[in-house]
C-alpha cells in the first residue's frame, strides 16, 4: 500500500446555499419543520425563494463544507459531486478549488440546474433547509476515481446523498473501492428525515461492518436506534461501529470507541449567528485529528473549535484561518 | 402635479457582487488600484475570479444599494436596470423585490450574462472593485417609464452607468422626463476613474442646471474640480449645484446648500469590516431625510447612521432594520 495521496476524499451534494434571516413566524407560515432539511422540487423552490428576504449565496453542501474545514487546517482533500454548467455551478467549483481542494467532476450540461439549498435562519441561529437537488442527483458512478479513493486515508460520505439513486450507487461503489484498498469509511447521518427514508440501508451498512467512523447528532441517533434516551441510543449504536461521534450542540460532543467514551464541552462563543455547517465542521476537526493519529479527546477538541468558528458567522464554510485557530487553542 | 407615487426612482447597474477577503499583497500582485473600480471584460473577470479566494455572492450595484437603504427606512422606490435571463439575474431581481422595491425591466435573453463585480476586501475593510458590466450595459432607453419618473420626488442616477452608451442615453432621457415634470435629479459621481473618462459630461450636466443634488467623496470632488484642497474644491463645486453632499469617510460628511454648509461626524462603529456600499448608504440616508423635507443636519445624520451600519458587515446592502435604527439614534 503506497502512501495516501489524499487525507480525505468526500462524496456529497454540490450545493450553493441561499441564506436569509427569517422570523419564526415565517418558518411556521411556510409549513417548514424548523431545524430540519426537506427536499423540494424546482417549483417549490421557486415559491419558497419568493417568500424569502434578501439573501446571500454561499457555497455549501455538507461533505463539501467538511472538506473546506479540513483543507483550511492543512489536509489534502478531493471532492466528488455534480454541478450543472451554469453560474451557480461555477460558483461552487470556484469556491471549493479556491481553498485547495481537488474537484475534477465535469459540469453536467442541460437541465436541471446546480443544486441549491434555501436556508431560513431564525433569530436563534437555527437553520431550516429546503434543498433542490438539481444536477447533484445525477452524479454518476463513473465520476469516481477508484484509484484516488484507494489512495485516500478516509472516504467520507454524507447521508443526504443517499436520497437520489445514481449517487447512492456511486457511494456503494466508492465504499467497495475504499474497503478493498484497506482504507477507512466515515459516514455522517445528516438528518432525521433522511434516516426515516433510508435508515434500513444505513443500519445494513453498519451491520455489514462497512462504516468505521459514524457521525450523528442526538436526534439522528434516536432515529437510528428508536431509543429516545440519548445514552441508551448512543451505547446501542457505539456497539456496532469502531468510532461513533455524537454531537450534542451546546452540550458538547462524545466519542465512543472500543468500549470507551470521551466527552468534550462546546467551545464558548459570543453569539450563535447561524448554525448551518456546525456538524460539518465538527466532523472536519475530528477527522483532521483522526487522520493524524491523535487521541479522541484531541480530535473532539478540534471538532468543537471548528464548529464554534462556523456558527459565529453566516455561511457553512470557515472564514477564520482554522490552522492558526487550532494552533492558538490547542496546547 | 399629482402626488408622487415614488419617493425615489433610480437608474443604475444591476450587479451581483462577488466578494472575498484578500491580502494587500494579492491586490498588488494583480495590479489593482486599491479602493478604485475598474471595468473588466469577461476574460479578465474570469482571470481575477480564478485568483480570488472563496467568495460570497450578494446583490449590489451602487444605485440599487441606495434604494435598498431607502426602502429599509420606509421609502417607496423603483429601480431601473438590466439583468440577463440567468441565475445571477434572478438573484438580483429577487433581492431587490424582496425589500419592496418595484423592478419591472424584463431580463435580457442571450449573452452577455448578468453584471458582476469582483470585490477584493483587504483587512482594513477597503474594497477594490472589478466590474464586468455584462447585460447591465444594454439597458435601453425604452426601459424607462417616463410617467413613473415624472411621478417620483427624486430621480437618482449613478455615475458608474455613464460608461456604457445605451444606459447613458437612457439617463439623459430620464433627466429630461424628470425636469419636465418639475422633479429633482440627484447624481452620484461614483468614482474618480469614471470622472476621468466622463468628467466633461458631468460638468456639462451641472453647468446646464440639470443636477439638484450631487454626491461625491473627497477624491471625486478633486477629480471634478482639479483642486486638491478639499475646501477649495467643495466650495467651487457647491457654487454650481443647489445641494452638494461631500462624504469624507472617517472625517464625516458635509452638505453645502445655498451658500451654507453643515457638517456631521462619522458615526462610531466597533470595526470596519467592508466599506463596500458606504457612499451608497450615505446617499440613502440623506435622500430619505431630503424627500421628507428635513433640514440638512438631520439628513446628514441619517446618512452617517446608514453608512455605519453597512460598513460593519460584508455586503453593500443593509442587514439591520434601518427604520428602527433611525428611530433609536435620532431624537
């Protein structure tokens, strides 16, 4: 096995976020479930956009956000996802390459357009997401570079991308490629509604021993296990994966590995502006430590620091120099 | 003369800003003049975008920013500008309509794309702008609704739009329509480079008595008059227009009218994040007071408050509730 060229290769939705502040009343009126992610078609996306205030367009996508964090810390990364040949596709490609991430999947011509996520951010910083998958759902299995996957320390997958059929096939092929090269597979559960649709698949992946590192928040762990009690759910899930990272918002995060658990407090910040990307950046910090062989406590600290940075401003990608921030905050 | 339907109708570039933090070294290396605005073609825009870090897309355009401020204070406004039928055109149209501004100019099909402005924001908050005019330069005179212009208290024009030929013709027609209806014409000088190209036209407009309210900063006033001494330049220009508003960054702003002058200090803020839109929002505050018949001191205070808000965050449109902010800060 040669030395890996990449620390992390991720497969995810290639999405541009369209973000605007919104009142709780507006989120209610529109019939949205606050804090959740729903898939919408083009017409529903247009209607929601109509109801939205002035917005900012900022590149997003869960796994892509995680890579942006990893790259900002100094990791070598590649992204696999599908954009369309349009202006938002160019924005996505520019922004991911601008932070040094390899992104080689050719833009797809014709309809539909590049994926976008309409995000209503309420005054408490919570985000409510409405995703038009667009071109993202047409990521073909042929877009994978199996040699590159075999040469990456970690393959990272987002649960969100399990919804569309073609990318799901691509992710299964990628898991097989990583496995046969003896690499690790990390997976984020993404969202309770996604688990409602695909929980059986996720549980099968875990039972088949295909997931090495699993990320989830409290709601997602409950959805996976059917156990409302956090400790019981986490223990049940932890018994099935080598590493489980459970993020718990202001209550911090816990890592379960080999029968042991380790907890980190949330990093204090002045004001939560926008929680979009909090989980993604926690995963970035954790994975960065993990690929460098650090102990779980230090991996968790990195996650907490990266998550705190991203929720202190609008947008799901880091704005601060994360490498410098880590150097300052870690011993 | 019937009561005006609009407080302000503005004609301006319909632009989406593409903004990214940048080092002074990068601005130097790219051969850009810090603090200025240069026009670039599509190829140059692509090259500059390539050199840019991860960016945010936020609707901009000088006069459109001014209207966004006016609308946020409670004024009735309409915008005239040209977007293309593409994703950034939809973003621009959405964002301006979302704040209650009427915008009825149909999107233009085919090339070129919607205008964009690549803005490098240095750590001192200064912005260096590179504008690809795109569809914006094809605003036809037929896009004007002369009846609406005749029914607006103020017609507001941006100097930036004097560069392309078709909008220049449209603006001349708009001035004639406003004049014949007995309405006021306000004009912002926009940029010293624009004055270098079109100063003779601007001076002729002023000499012909077609401008009632003129906005400019120190550099622009020097470029218009050839006088490096601010007081001398402002006095020379003030002699030719009923109202001259001279903005002077951290030194505040001065209004010259009917032989008198009135000064306002800059509104204190914690940190200058991004000066993009400072002049635009100063104009918004001033015009809001002006159309309500307030005295120059109060108009200036409104300008200072609105400008302070916009430079405290990324993007050239207000994020705070300007009406509430005015109520809080004014007696």
